[in-house]
C-alpha cells in the first residue's frame, strides 16, 4: 500500500485545527495535537492521527467533555487520584504525570491514578516524560474496549491493558518498554485494517479457536494474551491497579469506544514516578544503564540475527528518521482525514509529496 510522507509540524497543525473546530480550548487542542503527532513520530501509528476520526465522532456525539474540570479528588504526600471530568485522555493523563513528578520531588516516589478519563494514546508517551527530570516512569492503563477473555473463557472481560516503563540512560537512548498484555495491541489491528494488510498468526483467534488473520473480521474473535495464562493474569492485575483502585471502569463496566460514541467510558490510568535522587546519584545510575545496554547489545547473537535491540530503541530510531524524512501516512487514512477536514471546515493536511 502507498504511503505519503507528512512533516511533524504539518501533522500537528492539522490535528490542532480539527480540535479547535470541535471547540476545544486552544491550549487543550495544542496539547492533544502535539501528543498525537508525537505518537506517529515514534511509529505508534495505531494511536496517532488514525484515532482522530474516532475522537471526532465522540466529541460530536457528546461522549467527551470539551471543557473538563480536571481536578484532584484524593491526595496524600505520595499519591493522588485525578478526576478527568470525561475530558480528552491526553489532557487527564498529562495532568496526572505532572502531579506525580512534583510529588516525587519531595516524597521520592509518587502514584497518581485517574478516573473519568478517556483513551490517551500510546503508553510510552507518559512513561517517557519523567525521564526529563532524572526520574523513572511506570504507566498502566485500562484499554478502551474489551478484546480478551479470561484464560480458558470466551467472554471478553479484559482489555489490552498496556504497561510502559521509562528508564533514563546517559549516552545511550533511554530504555522504554511499551507493551500490551495481549500479543498485539488492538490499535495495531486497526492499523492493519486501514492499510489493507493481514494479521500474522498468533494475534487473534475466532470463537472456534482458529487463527483469525483478517483484521476487518476482528469483531468475530478476540486477542490472545502474551504468555498464555500469565498474560491473562497480568491484564487482570493491571486493570485492578489502573482502573478499580481509582474508581474507574473495569471488566463488564468497560465501554467499547469503537462502537459507542456517547456513553462516558470512565477510563482509568495510573502513573508511578520514582526520583533517582532518592536512591543516590542519578549520573551514576544512568552510567550503569549505559553499561548494561551495551552489554545486551554486544552480547553473542543467534545465527542470522543482525542486531539485538533494547526496548525503545526502534521507536528512538523512528523518531529520528521520521523527523528527517516525514511521517508515513497511508493513502487510505489520508483520504479519510481529507473527508474529516471537509466535514469540520478545516484545511486538509499537507504532505511533502513523497510516496513510498
């Protein structure tokens, strides 16, 4: 399938214009647009501009609050619960991360959970932010639709429930783990469908237990957990921590925002921030991370393996490459976004004219 290349700033401006057309406050539109464009910049194409039509539907249907009062409703020295007032998830989680960073400065560690939030894009965006302050970030979330049954079951009571961990390094790229508790995140299924590609075996099965390869038939089956029963257990625990603990939706209470554009999702996320200074000299820690990274990368490889990658390295390389060459956007998605632009009365997104 053909892809067009789009400069980061052109992508960000287009998304911002779309949210302004939906009457989001200017600062909120700019914040969400920057995070969505950053998702595409790092190659998280299942969570970037591909989600704009879906967000637009929810905004038009009243499923998202355009002008939320995002506030702290529970608080102690090293924790808080943030009520998102059904605002855009990017805004709610950004506020939660800011609070966690500030609390970790004095307490050494801080846990902040959210409720009445919404889909917020890739987990790694938020696990990375504490790195700028010589801190570690651990992020957990309840997915916005259930695609996973309990191990051995058929009723989808769990979501992809992602986990991300950001660990700073010195000279090396930071170690950034970003993973769903399913073999593939559902956003990747949506991206495959948009590009007209098949899924590899092992992502999904149908209700007879047979491999499901056509992403357009995703509703006929469910995602598979990583590590079989272990992934199921991990998805359950993440949901309890990111959802139930702060009073957000979990299990049967989770709303499928792919099909329901009006009902409040009450999405929950949680961020744990650890200040390196509480454990010693951040420079020493980051030097040790560099050493471990180089040991991993330089270790003996299996035949046919060209390189051992560290978590987050490929996204790091994509950020650098896409900043130089432009972000690839499929022709099908570009057409859909042009239609959305016409509906909203905004300028269509500019491309740099390069096709791949």
